[in-house]
């Protein structure tokens, strides 16, 4: 006999497969973790390190010039403040003297009292005596009025000078703050450069030295080319002068041994050569150490010519000259921000204070990108 029970309906489960879902989640988590933990930054190449270090030294040079300018401004402002304070002290003495004079008059009036003109006339022995006393009192009154006027003038002038001194002190405070900021900027850039160099392996340092040698060799080659061009220009100038009946002494470019080299330039170069081997120290102006613009300033001062302290101000003096027309003693400036300067010695070479860790030395002017040149005198 057939069964009348209904077949049980199959219910399809919609629950996820726990094992599969867990595995999938674990895979996603693992991938996410691997993505989150990024691979370490690739080690920079020696070429990249060299570029970074060179750029940091250039930035340090710029910060050094800012420091030099701030230091100069601070020193000048300090001198102005000192002069103003001295002036205020002198005016205070004059003010006190005027105050004492007024006090003396006031005390005299208090002790003696004031006598009306009518009473003075009746108490006088004779009319002439009255007029003599009246004239004396008028003179005393005029003296008192002058004393009051002097006091007011001194008081006003002293107040103005005090206000000026206060403003100058505020300016000095700002200059000193700029000085501290520039000093810290220099130190920061130099520390970053030293840190980069310290991370190099011995092999990388050797490669860096090789890159530096190639850079120096290329700069020397360009210097030789300039020397040949200048020598040829000088030879042609001598020939032209000889044909025209001149002395044929040349223009003084090139090696700088011709009579065209001024005595001042000779003094500049003599001073600069004597400093070779002394260390570069940012902010230094000699005699034991120099920064780049400190050396150029000291060298020209030795020749009796005062030039400004910073590269940014030195580039504005004298006469601008083309690289091909450089003469010994000219100043050659480098980089777009004019953060470095050297003294041209002839044959495409210069004497300069290069950078921290280096000494004053001779080097090709093509070692760095040239901005321009000037002839101070």
C-alpha cells in the first residue's frame, strides 16, 4: 500500500560557507598588510647624493650671505642705538640744567615775593631809581621767560630722541632675530649635508671622489680654453697696437702678467694668495679664516678699496665685465642666487673660499655655474 506522507521539501541554505569566507578574509587581510608595509625607499645613487650635497652647500652659502647681511645690519643698528642713547643722556643733562634754572627763579620769587609796579614807584627814593629797578625786573622777567622756553625746547627734543631710540632698539631686536634665524639655517643645511655624506659606504665615497675628479677635470679643461682665448685676444691686441704705432703692451687679460694689470689688482692677488690654505668658516672675515665674500672684501681692502660685505652687494659695484674679458682681480659670482664669489687670477682660474670643510684655494671658474663678473676698481 502506497504511503500518503508528503515528501520533505529541501530548504536551500543561504548562509555563507564559513570556511571559505574566513579564508578569503584572511587573504585580503594579508594582502592589505603587505601593501601597508611599503618597501623601504631605495638607496639614493651616489650621483643623487652628490647633487643633494652640492645643493645643500649652495643653500648654506645663501644662508651665510643672509647671516652676513643680518650681522652687518645688526652691528650698524647697534652703533646707531648707542649714539642715540648717548645723545639722549646729553639732552637729559641739558634738560636737568634748564629745570634747575627754573627752580632757582621759582625759589627766588617765593622767598622775595613779587612787588607791584605802583608800590615800587612810591617806595623808590626818586623817579630815576624807580625806572632803574623796573628795568632790572624786566630783564629778570626776560631771563625767566628764556629759561622757560629753553626748558620746553630741551624737553621736546629729549622726548623725540627717546622715542627715536626706542624705535631703533625695536629695529635692532628685529635684526638680531634675523641674525639668529640665518645662523640656524646655515647650521641646519650643513648638518643635512654631513648626514648624507656620513651614510655613504667606503665604495660609495670612492665613487663620489671619482665623480668630483671628473667634474674638476672638465672645469680645468674649460679654464684652459678660456686662457687660450684670452692669450690670443691679447696677442692680436698687441699686434694691432704695434701696427698703429702703440706700445703693444696688451690688455692685461689672460695670465695677468702684462702691464695692463693694475697695481691694485696685483695687491688684491698678493693678499689672496697669502690666504691659500686657510679654512673656510661661514661668517668669517679673517685673518685666520674666511667665507667667500669675507675673502674678497678683505683682499680688496688690502688694496685700499672698500667693498660691501655680501655677494649680493658686491655684485652691484664697479663695472660689469664679460667672462671673456676678465682680468686678474675681478670678482666672479656664481649661481642664480649669487651665493658665491671668487677672485679671478688669470688663465680661467680663481682664488676663493669654497665651502665648509675646505680651505682657500685656486680653482677653475667653471667649477660652478657663473652668474656674472665685476671689476671693483
